[in-house]
C-alpha cells in the first residue's frame, strides 16, 4: 500500500531505543530516518521533509522541545505530527511537550502495538489537515476566479449601462460597488425634450443570475428614452423583453419615474419595490406605492403600464430606495422596516444629510454597516439649469433630404395606443440641420401633440390642473377618455426646404377638436404660473415662429438652421 | 422540517406548510413538495402560518409553482399570512396572481 507508506523521522539519543523504534516502524512499511539529537533531527527534517516525527524529549546538543518547535515552524500550515517519546511522568513535563508543539506522547518503555496505533491515528489527522488546506486553497482560487469574472462582467455591463445622467446636479444617489451582483440596478437618462427618466430595479436572487437581466433592461431603457418613447412604451418593452428572456421565477422589481422640468410633473410606475416618496419642500410627503407586479412576470397582454402623475414644484424631491434598507435585519431577526425609515424622514432637517442619516440609522439598528443599499433622490429644477441632453444620432456627414413635405393623420384607434413622436423625430433627424436642435424640436412636437390630443381631440379642460387634487383628476380622466376614444384625429404636416444659408422646417399640428379662443388663452397664459399654462409659452420660446390658425385647431411652428 | 406537505384524502388539494424563513435555501425542498409524479392535485394551498419572512427568491418559487400548476389556470391560495408576509406579498402585488388570505 504505497499511499500508506510514510517517511518517519526518529530522534532518539539512545542507540538501543533508536534501533528498536526503527525496527517497529520499518516493519509497518514506512521509511525511517534517524537522528541522535535535536540538531540532527532539525537538519534531517529540512532535507527530507518526513511526514511524522518521533521525538525523544531529553537529548544532548538540542533537546526535543526546541527541535519540535523548529520543526513545527518549518512545517508551516501543514500538519507534521510530532510524538514525544518520554520517560517523564510529571504532568508539568508532559505539558511542556504539548507547548513545544507536540501532538501526542508515547511513554517508555515502548509498546509496539500502541506505537503503531498512534502512528495511524496521527496519519489520519495529518490527512485531514492536508485535505482542509487543499480545499481551502481550492475555494480561494475559485473565489478569485469568480471575482475576476465579475470584474470583467461589470466592465462590459458598465459600457452598456453606463451611468447615464446620474451625475446631473439634481441627482444624489448611493449604490454599492457590488450592486450589480446583488441584482440592483440604477439608471438615469434624459429624453430628447430634457425630461429625466430614472429606473431603480432589483432582480430576484444574487450573483450572476441576478445580474444577467440587467443588461438587456439597461439597453431598452437608454435606447427608448433617447428616442423619446413614453414611459408606458418603455415599460411595456422592458416587461416583454424580461418575460421573454428570463426563466420563470426570476423577475425585476422596479420603479420607473420621469421628471419633467418643463411641465413640473412627476410620473411614476412602481412594480414590486417598497414605497418611494415624493418629498415636498414643505416637509410633507407622498408615498409612491407599488401598484403592479414586477417586470418580467406577466405576459405582454396582461401587463399594466398605467402610471401615476403628480405635480412637482421646485424644491420637491423624488426619493427611491431598494428593499435593502427596509429589510436590514438586526441580531434579533427584526427588520428595519418602514416606520423607522419614516422616523428618519421626520427627523431630517437638512435635505442633503438625508442619505447619511438613513445609513446611520440602519447601522445603529443592525450594529454594523450594510453595504447593499441603493437609494436615489431627484430634485425638481428650473429648466435651463440642466445641460440639455444631446439627441443621439450617428452623424454620417450627409445633409440628408432637404426638399420634401409629408403629412400624417393618426386616428382614434392609433391615438389610443401609439405614440407617433419617436417615429416623427427619427424622420426629422434625417435632416442634418435639425440634429443640433433635436431636443427643442422634440419638446415642441410633444407639447403641440399633447395639446392637440388632450384639449383638442379629448376636450380636457386644462384649468383642472390648477391644484394638486385637480391635477390627479385631470390625468385620471385623460387615461379614461383615451382608453375609450372612438373618434377624432391629430395630423402632422411637415415641410422641409433648404436654401443657400441653411433651411427651415415648417411644422403644423392639427386636431379634430373645437379649437379655442387663441387671443384670450394666450393672454391668460402670460399671467398664470400654476400647474397648467406652461406649454404654450414653452413652444413660443423654443421655436422660431409659432401661431395658431383655424380657430386654434391648427398650430404652426418653424425651425431654422 | 421547514417544509411539509399533505395531500387531501380525495387527492384534490395539496397543502404545503412552510416554517421559519421562506428563502432560497428551501428551493429544492419546495420543489420536491409539489413536483411528484404520484399526485395530480387540482388546488394548492401554501400555509404560511409558521413563516415569519419571505424574500424575493421565495416569490420566484411561488411563480414556479404557479407555472407548474398551469399558469393562469392554476388554483393556488396562500393562507395564514402574518402581517410582515402579507406586506411583502402586497408590495409585489402577488394578489393579482394568488388568492391571499
């Protein structure tokens, strides 16, 4: 049995005992090395690395205690059992043997049966230790491998899910470096008209399975936000994509929010995340409750993309957090919970200290810091304080089509479910001269389109939006009327002409509504600064010339370059 | 045993009871409780009386059961939920997919 064959070092100053021991050990099939004192034993150990040592305690030149200490030191982490051979019987001397690193004793005179049994027992221990070390190293190697894989994956992910506009001056956020592999995802982007979209997501589970869905989600988010798609469209696409690619049982709890600085509104969809909050400048707060199943659970036809809309004034802040905060657990298995979070909100005096106060409260509750929390806060700002987002477009260096016109008519059934704006923007950005003003173009298109649809086709009264209650009623009614829209149309007329210097776009947006008293409304808008009335002045500020014709049913605006 | 299951005498209803934390560590045991070739119940009851916590992987496991039991046609009720558990189910709006009481 070659594998059981050991190299055994025998250190014994009495030649007779040495001979006796060697014979016993060799008969068991082991190879024997012999030393007559401690110093020889240490030298032999260094040279031959035996697996087991029988060590006489009292020897000339160097005694067994010192030799055992040195051998143990040389052996390092590996277990080289040292069995002391001793005629000492006082407990103090035996303790010294153990303190010097000895693993066992064998009393003189030697008993063959006991010696053989002890060698076997020590060999079992030695193997156990060797296995433990081997497995420890294996685990360490695996872990290193995993971490380096995660680093590579994270680098790829960061390219796709770049931080977007998380560095905007009105955003504060906190995210652990391990967030991706905890399944947490935080994205922010502008749409072409400068609205800010924010997504906080939390995939089921941990590790690679939790991270893998983040990439397609980020791609949909950035791609569609940049093209000017609406929140419901982005939500639908994200849900459909995750449902298609993720296995059953893996999903993403998420809150998607859009903050419009021009309209001073907040639009929120929460599926499965804890309440977010709209923190008002006056200290009150509005919970943003989860009303939907998480993304990736429902089939496309069952998915509900309805959002809630809130008025949002300068100084108000949107606050979102992952469940890591609420589910922080202390030693007694209690959860941090909503009440403790709300207490932190109530005690907060300086808004910029809120994150730190939450972290401190969680840390105090748990007795140690928690590193897997994600939080984000988005403030309402005045338009113009933010750098407007460049509309992404690959510039081919070509002028694009410079002499054309087109008209589109979208009728009730299309209006119910289709958003024509990204499509129109895409078309107009074929004209090189318009690319530099893609943002303004989109804003004006969006404003005129929603006027035509909401006030023209659906006859909604914008004066409803005077206060917060009316505001939510307005958006509720908008949803209801749109869902059952049977008649009406919105037409877009596009006219592009080039000249020596540049060119111009003449844009017309026409609706099937009754029109309005243009002079009176425009005059009123000058005076108003409520939740309504921002739209038309915005159009006037962003486009070259704008006017209303045909009793207010046709709006015209021009862009020059 | 954190998970136990019992089939009604007529074989129509399988009750799975979960004790303690309902999280990923119960993944296999939970599957084993319903993926059995010898039974074909029409209704499933998940008894959460002894469950004090469930995490998102538990929600995932419930979705797997729902899928196994026929998706939209599955009849699954979650019973005896304590307030914490009910809150977690509520946030995820699982009431749209399961009968919760």
